[in-house]
C-alpha cells in the first residue's frame, strides 16, 4: 500500500508559524495579550495514543450516572481517535486544520455540556471534607476535573489541548458562578455588565485569583457589543439579511471568508483592515487566528488606538469571530452573540451581522484584486508540465474548487437563499463525491453516524462529516482528501482545463 504524503499545506505551515511567533511574544506580555494556544513547540509532532491512556478513572463509576459515564467514555474515544488519525503529523499544523474546518467547536460544546451535567450534581452533593466551605468544595471539584480532563489537556505531543484549553477555563468559571460563592453583577455604561465581582469569598483559595488573572471576570463581548450596537438599527440590518435569518447570513459570510483565506493569509497585514463601524465610535480590525475562532477582532475608539493594539498584540476587549460567523468573548468563548442575554436593549445578533458584513466587504476587496487569470495560467501550466508549484498550488486548488462549485446546479432552498449573499461558491459534498467516483474511481460508503467514507485502492479511507443533506466542503478539506487518496493536484486541476 502506498504511504500517504505527510507534507502539509503551505497555508497550514504559514499559519502555524504565525501562531508560534505570536504565542512566544504573548508569553512575555500582559494577561490580555492575544495568544493562540497553549505552549507547543513549532516542530512538535503528534504521537499515537498508548494503551489505556484514554481510560476512565475508577472513581467515575461511583460519582456519575450511567448516561454520564457512557458519554464521558465516548468523548475519550473521540480524543483518542483524533490523535491516532493525525499521529506523526505536525501538532501546530493540524491545530490550524481542525480550527479552520470547524471541527473543534462541536467537541468543545459536548465536553462543556457534560461538565454542566456532572458538576451541577456534584455541587449539590455535600462532602464532609469540604467543612461547608465553598473554597474547599471548589478545590475538590477542580481536582476531579483534573483527573477527568485536565490530565489529558497537558499531555505532551497530543491534540488534546486544542479541545480542552477552553473547557478547563469554562469549568473554573462554572464552579465559581454556580457554587455557594455569591457573585453579583457590577453594572456601568448604561447597564452593560463589565465585571463580575465576588462579594462573599473566603481568603486563601486560588480559584478566584486564577479566574481574575485569566480575564474571565470581565464581560468582553458585552463591552464590544456596547461599542458597536448603535449600527444595528432595523433599517440597516433588514436589507442585509433579505430573506435570511441572522445565523444563516453569518454562516454564509464566514464560509465566504474562509474560502478567501488561502489567498489572503500570506503576509497579511491586520492594520490594512481597520475600519469604523458606521454610526458608532467603534474602530475595528481583523486578524486571522485559530483559537476559539477564525479571527481576532481588535477594537478601539480611534484608528490610532487600534493600530497600537495591533502593534503590541494586545486588546482591551478580547473578541473573536468563529467559523460560523458568531462573535464570541475571547476569554469566555462559551459566551456568544447568541446566548449573551443580559442586555435586552442591545440587538446582539444584529450588531454581529453588521460587524461581519463590514469585515466581509473589506476582505473581499482584497480578494477582488487578485489576478485570477494569472492563477488559471499557473493551473494550466502545472497540469501540462505535470509539476506542482508550492507557491501557487493552494491558490490554484481554491480557484478550481470555486469553479467546480459554480457548475453545481443541485441546491436546496436554504442554499439558494444564501447565493445573493455569497461572493464565492464552495464545493458541495454531493458534487465532490460524484467527481471522485467518476474521475478517480473512488468508492463512497456510509460511515459511522452521519459520516461518509471515501476509499481509493491503495490508500487509506477518508472520513467526511455529513450533518446536512448536501453540506459545503471547505477547500482545505478537499486538499487533505486529495492528499490522502493519492490524487495529485495536477490531476485535480485537469478537471477545469477541458
């Protein structure tokens, strides 16, 4: 059997280099420095799981319900499977791949939901070792979390941190706000909650100090939305949405932006994206990221202010935009524009739509300047010469996917509603699978759950998620699929050279 090529894409290499450089700078900066992930060496490679490394601790059978125990074991199997699938590949580069293909958030949401179920019950169980002290209870339950997930989050040469970094912060926050420690909102700026303060906290416990140091007391998303919400009037938002729901609009805009990413990420200058949100005093800028979302948002009250934040890689209100276009709190990413409900006077989703639309316009203006005829020439030249030019290959691949998608006539009503809001068509799964079967002799079968598997003789099976009838397949996924199935880019390019 032919061994699949382990060489990752140029885009992943560039973005992994950026993350490593930013993290190194953030390590010597303040608590609100923009940092992408835990400390991971740039040259680290993922190792295969060891036997029983992902086994449930013995105490869990006594402290959990059967449903919770089974769900926990399923989560561990998924973490084990991910590490096995990407064994011997670059940790940083696979972090990029998982983030830009939105494979992190669904797993994180499941783990956080499990923690809510399990630790809500544990909070209600009296334990004599706590001596009725909330701080002691906090320490005991965080100790349980460390045995359940914390030990995995810090395991070297694994991808576990990609999924568990946020969950660890979430659990610390959840225990503090749901325990017997009294917490109150401190309101200012017309009722916007800027800081949550403990008003009944015994000394000697490090939990509160840890959460404060991590910046989780502050409601960064609320602060950001208060800065820009004046732009979200019905007169502005309704024409943008047309017949779409806000979340549909955001998903379509984010998908567009992700398809631009291979063309724009190289030598990207965040300062070129600085813009003023119409009708507000808010200035914002975009920079690509992988932790908690696809982009960091720098925000300030002047262009000079934002330029300074970009130069120092710091922010006063950490906010990210995720893979489906939602604004999230950069320190509490479980808080988004969908579930931020403490500001009834602020149209959170409407403000989200306006901000993403502004960014979409400026990023598309950069994309529109690309000489696509030059990219097509490179495609034809590489196909004829049967050579691959690394410097242009990913641009050619992205353009080829976009053009193949333009020929796809099979769209459901919800997809047709998105078309007026989309500038770049993404390749849909049904079209992709047909091309693989007809042009490259691949076999397509139903996999586990909603997945489908694609197999080509001599190569490993490739799994594709199918959580809707005909989902989009991002270009970065197509690239990895071709690599694993032994289909050269030159062969793929020939599909558009006829």
